[in-house]
C-alpha cells in the first residue's frame, strides 16, 4: 500500500482525480469502479471539471458501482442511483448502457448478484476501483465480519453504518437496513485501487486498515493483500498513522524518470 497524505480534502480530490485521468488517458475504454458517499464527491467534481474543459472523455468508459441500498427505488433522493446521476453521470458523457449500479429493487437477489459479477468479468474486469472507508473500517458495505473472499451479495448494515448514514435521511428509521454490495473478493480483483478518506472521524479506521492486522473485522485491511493500492488521505485522517514519516519520505524520494 502506498499512503499519500494531502494537506486538505481538496488537494486529496485533485490528486485522486489525476490518477483516474491518467488511467483514462492510457486506456480510454477503461472500466472504473465507483463509490458513493461524501468522500469521493470532490473527485467527481474534479473529473467533471476536466471533462468540461475538454481534457477528459468518458465516451468509451464503463462503470460499476460498489453498492446500493435495498428497498429504495432508483428515483429515491438517497438511492445511490440518484447520487451517481446527480453528482457524476449526468455531467459527463458515459453512455447509459455502460453504467452498472446494483439493483436495490430486484425480486431475485442471488440471481442479480451472480449477473453483476458476470458483467464485470464480461467487461474485462475493473481497471481502477475508487473506494471510501466506513468509520467501522468497511469498504463498500462489507461490514465487520464479512468474508475477505466475499462476492456481490445482500448484506445487513451494521448499526454504526446506519448511524453514520442517518445524516442523509430525514429520520434514522428511514435508513435501509440491507444493501447489495460487491464483496471484498470482488474488490480485490480490481487491477488498481484508490482508497480515499478525509476527516478525523476516519483516522482510526485508516490506521487499522493500513497498519493493523489483516482481519475481517476491518474489511479495508484486506487491501494490504492487493498488489496496487494507493491510499489518499488528508491530514486529520492520517493523524493516527504510526509510520507517517516514512510514507512522506517515500513520496519525497519517489524516483522520477531515469536520466536520459
Ligand atoms: C459507498 C460505500 C461506502 C462508503 C463509506 C464512507 O458506495 O461503498 O463504503 O465509501 O461508507 O462513506 P462517506 O464517504 O460518506 O464517509
């Protein structure tokens, strides 16, 4: 894991967006794994800016979202379908047929989940997966105790996650209890992963994920097993990392292009 500490959430968003742009410039038909929640919003805003300036084309891009709440129609203001449409898809030029978001209203979850996994394979796998992290250390909705080889499935949300996400709903009771989510095993198959976190509320989860043992109690810690994950954090989210100085040293001494 490479840890990249940025001064502010805005710096973090710009750095992560640059990484997405680099992938798309190298492979215009890349497959992107998308996350929702507050954390990646800045990255989406930066990508939209690059697109509006004519510097980034999404016309050959395919996307797969990590998760969706069960029981919310796609038109519900808090559904992840709405979130993605409002904050990203309506603002760039990804063809509608290339967009995949898990269904929160299917009548057959096992069949839908198997289909979702198969679609990812048919599209050649995910080139770059964007992730946030829950305060309980989850990635996607892989709550503590999720198998580290889990695949897309229905998952019961932890009380901590329901509390955290209640801020988006009128009442806590309105937060769905179930979600459909890519599994940890599904996520680990992405070729590149970027994990984003900002704010002091994420400091414990980031320290556990990056420097703690690999454990299903903190599903983000499974990323330690992934060959190419970069962790973008702002100062408060990095505040509990013991090896902080070393991570900064690595960035400072990053070898540039060899002399000609
Ligand atoms: C959302 C997702 C979740 C969030 C996490 C952090 O698609 O997969 O794992 O990334 O709950 O949410 P925020 O960014 O709102 O703190």
